C-alpha cells in the first residue's frame, strides 16, 4: 500500500482539511463538565494544569509525551513480550529496530528521556564545561547544571519571533557556534546538543543543511554532536516538506542521514515511538562502555533499562511506524490546521506551525498581564475554565529564579496545546479553536497569577498558585452570558 505524503486533503471548496487516515477501534469516554465544576477543579489544582485530575478534563492537550495513540500492531506485539531480567528476546527485537532506524550499533535502554540526560550529563560533563545547543529543554538543562555544566543557547535571530515564515527556526547560529569554540576552547565544550523539533520554542525544526554544518564545526574541534531525537520524526517530516533537496526522500532515509551527523542520539520513547521508555544509541564501543555501568546502576539491566518488556516490544514497532509518512504527518497536519485557523482570526500563535502542538503567544494574548504574573499560566487556567481543555504553561513558571530570588523571565510565554499522534478528531480540534477565539475576544477579563506554594526545583510541575484578583469569576459570568446552559 502506498503511503499518503500528508494527511491534509483538498476539499471541493479548495480548503485543505486534515483527515484522520486511521479508524478508531478502541475508545475512551470523555466528560465535559459544567463550568462551575471546572472552576472548582482548577482551584483545587492550584491553577497549575499539571495538578488537574483527568476526570475533570475534556481534551487533554498537556503533552504528547506518553499519550500518542498506539497502533493495532503495537498492541499486538505486546503479547509476545519475553519476561526476563537479562537477555530478553523483546530487547533484541527492539535493538534491531533501533539499529535500523537510527543507523547506530549500540543501544542503551532507559526508562524515559531524562534518564538518558542524566547518564549523558554525568559521563560527559565536567565542572565548568559549556554545552552549546539550539535551545534548552527543562530536564536537559537541570541535568547539565547539576553536573557543573553551563547551557549556551545559540539560536538564530528568527528563533524567538512569534510570527515568522522562516521554515527552520530551530537552526543553530553557526557563526556563534564557531565563536563558542574560540571563546571557551574545545576542551571546555562537553558536546554540541541539537534538539529535533525544538520543543520550547514551539516545536520548530532545524534543517539538514544546518545539522551538516554543525557536524563539520564540531568535527573540526574534536567535539561530539549529541542529538535529542525525541521529536526526530516530525523534524524529518519538515525537512521533507520544507527543504527542496529532500522533497522526494523517504522519512527513513532522512532519519538515517540526520543520525549520521550525530555521534550520539538519545530520545524519549514517550514521544518518538508512542510508548513509555527511552534510549541512547551510539556507534562507538568506547562511548558505550563509558555509559554502560551507570545504566545498570540507575536504570536496570542492559536488556531492559527500567522498561517493561511489553513497552520494549511496542517501542520496536513504534519506532518503525515513525518512518511512515501517514503516521508522522498526522499530528503536524492537525497543528497546521489549528495554527492557520487561529492566525487568520488574529489570535497570536507561533508561525510557521511546528511539531508537538499549537503554541499560543501569551504575551501577545494578554499584554496587560506582566510576566511576573505569569501570563502563560494564567492563559492555561483561563482556557481550562472556559473549555475543559488542558494545555501546558511554557513560560516564566517553567523558568527559575536568579541568585537574588527574582524570576528569570522566559524568552517566550507560551501556552502549548499538544496534539498527541492520532488522538484528537477534527471536531475536537474545531472546539479548541472556537473556545480560544472566544477567549481572545474576552481577553481583557483574564488577569494574572501569584504563588501560594513554590517548589525550589522544577517548580512548574508541583507548584500551586492562585488568581491575583477575582478575574476567574468575571470570566465565568461572561461565559454564562454568551453560552447560556451550554457546556
Ligand atoms: N527532550 C525533549 C526534547 C523533550 O521534549 C522531553 C520531554 C525530554 C527530552 C525528556 O523526556 O519526559 O521522557 O523524560 N518532553 C515532555 C513534554 C515532558 O511534555 O514536552 P522524558
């Protein structure tokens, strides 16, 4: 059967509509609770969408991590799982699949992406090292800093612009990368990290050309390139769509070429292969030996790495499905539809549409809420109240405080509405678009947030906040006025 290059199809009207190229055979019931109950739920959850209970949520757009729909073949594969502490056949099947897709010999399984970051940071970062990268990810940065490293983000001028038509905002600035080696000396650069479909700047990809050049610069300085491949499938899809040279290439060949420019590839399987887990893949036996013992210490034996054998089987199938155009284009197609529909109505969203989710610019949406009152967090809470949709704050709450206790204001304040693969339908997507448009029209009713309980580490996960005044009550009153008894 031939693959569709994209799940977006032209309708009679000329409109491009994303169509679900799969059928739904197992379903899970959802509830859209009345607005007063949603309000109670967000208050109980300290205005932090991480602390909500899924029984109170209608559309869970918090993340695509561990929430992609599994395929029939993935679920079927779990039945052949081979339970064994060591030497499980399930591991060898997964190892073969990862070798095929990533083109690297050695596979170190870990229980999820941040476990790979822990091991890589412990082994390769020493006190005072710098790690240049296209952009940080929250857990990545914490692990690197815990090991004495300093993260240097050397993105291009376009990267943080909300509205743009630059196809590869995830590119690293090559001149600045050369400058890092000149300034710090190659012996103080632990490695260069490239993150596929750069998460925190809106799922924005880098180009193959950029990665190729990064590899040349790193090689000239005897330094490793480490590729975070958690969202590599989507990055490959954008290379195919946006980089002329690759328009006829298969996703599989693009993935192999990308990994060929990296000395080490690590990933969260919760994203890339639609099951729990993660891994590190390398070609060098020397690198393998350096990490092997820590893996056994932190994760488990080399043939399971903290994963269940069922997950390992599903990963083997899932990673191959990531090479399928239909599978990999589904989420970006729906995101593109949402982003373009919202952008057309003037709702500030990151353009061009990227991977992982639709990213709403909270600073543009709520210009009257200062960053010290967390506009992205406030927007996430407001959207939940008026729709039951759970998004994720990716702004100053996800940042940290400086040595004087002041918030380090995030470069961008985003509300991320994730589209896990093959989970949401078009009418659910339309509901999301409709409620966001309504909220934008009534944006002056949304106010800020303040801390009630602020954890010292990764505060966005468990922190509790409250509204700065009674803005949620005013928002609810307006909602009832406009929608009456409707949910
Ligand atoms: N790297 C990237 C680019 C990620 O997006 C994530 C996780 C990780 C590493 C860590 O992997 O969660 O398996 O330990 N991103 C999730 C998200 C949490 O919601 O974007 P993990």
